[in-house]
């Protein structure tokens, strides 16, 4: 640290030497900032890793990361579905604040993203894989490029083997190969370019796996040839790879393909880690892996939690969370502090000395959790599945032609193999806006309030520390806790709705 005496001595130096000294200080500060890579699996639930005790899955790379870095055992997706959670990563804000209520709802152009913030701080920013916050085409006001990324090789939604991706918003092109490896190979090219320019990098890698419809390489499928025979007796509904429409198949066959996708994704992450090690970048690179929501109904056979994708119970929102950063996390640790995807932006801003957005942010800086000095979250986490019943009078936030997707995928919706997006203006708050399933999670209790528009709401209360499966409803015997938490939840909802009107952009 520079002492006052040394500063006085510096004042006697010629101006040119002061200038050189300032440049040196600036360079030193820049070199201390970590490189950052955010990794996310698509529909990858909490228990679907070897390190969390899955009886069938093979995830050696994620297991190694968990044993070497910081394992976040109580890590949550901000929403039980994908687009909203991805918006929370980008903004640090709950997705209802800007109308990203469900899958295929876009973000809003006025939102401030972590890529924009780190880009202004000197980082090279790249996005690779699933975007799902609007079309990835160049004309989209919510493309990765419009939201702060210098380069992107991306898809509007999810993708399978031999994916069709858009590079920097251009016409989509098919790339042959296993999809997770395709995405990682593109990421490595971007990282190499950044290193050659001596520029810190920020890469977001959002895999298309293990979202259905499933597929896998023969060598990965072979790992799961011996799944329990009882799975063959069950049928599940999912998308047909041949028609793109719903079909029913034996659970055993479906799980074999799903697990093959997870293993291939795990191997691709290993390829990334190997490259960082070879280039001597591993020490100063922060890798953060998580899922975007819980396991869907076609794959949820071993979860210890209640619920699944789409629900606000633990099975829908609790996901794998791992941070590996040798320079910042010198010894392996397991944390049971509640953390959520909205925390990613404030944490990265804190680590890089980047100014936070001047608007309401729901996430918190987890630097204390990384250091081991924080053992409880400072305030609760709010979750909310907005009741999306909308009136005909609502106006599109973005012109419909700008919301049309271009990258094809197997699964059909509304009769097409692409995805179009939506976002609506919400200029006025009305009483019905507070409806939908919402949750207030503190360090011990979890309040779950249900009730759609026009319905009377009901509340459940769980002690998720002693009852992680949410089997015992304590609402009646802990009525005072319910009342207090409902009041806090209502105040938070009011803040979210004020943001939804666009007040944050004024």
C-alpha cells in the first residue's frame, strides 16, 4: 500500500514519471482481475452429478471441480425455467422486473448486463451456445451483441448433435460434431484471441445439453447400457427427434440418452480446463458452473427433493453450483449459504472492481462466501412465477419482426422449428399482478404462496434445513413466521412490479 510519505515523495518527481507510475499501477490492477467463464447446463438438476451422489451418472470433471473449488450446496436458479434464469445471470435482477416471465420471453433492451459492465472495464466478452433471451440475429435489439458481447456463436434456444448456430448474428450455419464440444471449441478460439491481445476475457458458455430431445455419441451411450431394468417398464412423454412432436418412450432409453448428454458436456468442460492448464491460465481464471432449473419430468428419477422443473419447490429451483478459481479459492470448501443465479453479477462486479448498475439489483456479492467469512445470506431470496394471463390491450415491448428467431431446432412449437420471442409493456400495476406462485426463502424457512388471478392464495411453510424434501407444512404452527414473511414478500413484489412498469429506465 502507498504510504503518505511515499506519496509526498512522488509529488517531487517530474510529471512524466508520475504518468509512467500511474500506468504501472493501472497495469498491475488489470492483471489482478481474474479471467471469468460462466458455464450453464440446460435443465441440469441438483442431484445429476456424481459428487451429489447420483447412482448412475458419470461426471468426473464436475466432481473434480467440486472437490478442488467451492461447492455451493444450496445454489438456486432464480426461476424454475430457463429464459428467466438466464436473464437473472445477465442482470443480477429477478426476471419479472423486465418481463422475462417464461421461456421465449425476451429480455428488454434497456437492461444493463454483466457483459456490458465488464466490456467497459476492458474485458473481451464472448457468448457461446444457448441464448434464449431474444433472437441472436444481428438486427435483434436483445441479441448477445446488443447486450454487450463482442463475439457470439449462439442459438436462439437449445440444440442437439450437429447444431445450427449463428456467428455474430449472421445467417445460421450447421457445425458438425457433439454440441457441447462444438461450443467449447468456439470458446477456446475466442480465449486464444483474447490472450494474444493480452486482454482479460469473460466468456459465457451455455450448453444445449441435457435438454430434451436427447441424443448421444455411441461411446457415451454405452456407459449407460446397464441402467436398472425397472426403468424400462415406465413410459415418459418427450419430443421425437424424428418428427419434432410429442411421443412416448421407455424411461430407460430416455435416461440413457440424457445421461450420455450430461457426460459429453462434462467431458467438454474438461477440455476447457485442460486448455487453461496448458496455457498456464487456470490459476487466474474463475470457472462458475450451474444449472438453469431443476430436472424435467422425463428425467427426474433420483432427486431427493419435492417438485421438478417448472415448480417452485426445491426440485424445480435448486441446481448444481461450483466455483473453481485456484488463485481465489486456494483450498476446497463446501458452503451451505443460500445463493442464487442473481448473485453472479454483483459478485463479478465486486471481484473486478466494476461499478454496479444504478438500479435495483436482487443478487448479493458472494465474495465473503468465496473467502469463507460469510456463513449466512444477509437477506432472503424471492422467487416468483408470474401469472402470465394478459389482456389483449397489452402492447409488444419490441416490434414482432425483431422478435422472430432464425436458428432451427428439433422441437416444434406453434407449428415451426424456430422460436419467436415476446415481451409486453406493463405501464400500470393492478391488484391481480401479485398473483402466481411466489416464494420467500430465508436462512431457515421457505414460504410458498400459491394462487392465480382471481383465486384466493394459500401458504405453505417449510424448514428446509431440517426438511429439505418439503414434506412437513409448518404454516399453522408457525403463523407468526408466515405473516412476517408474507409481508416481506409483498414488499419485494411491489418493488418488482415497479421495475416492470419501466420505472427503472427513467
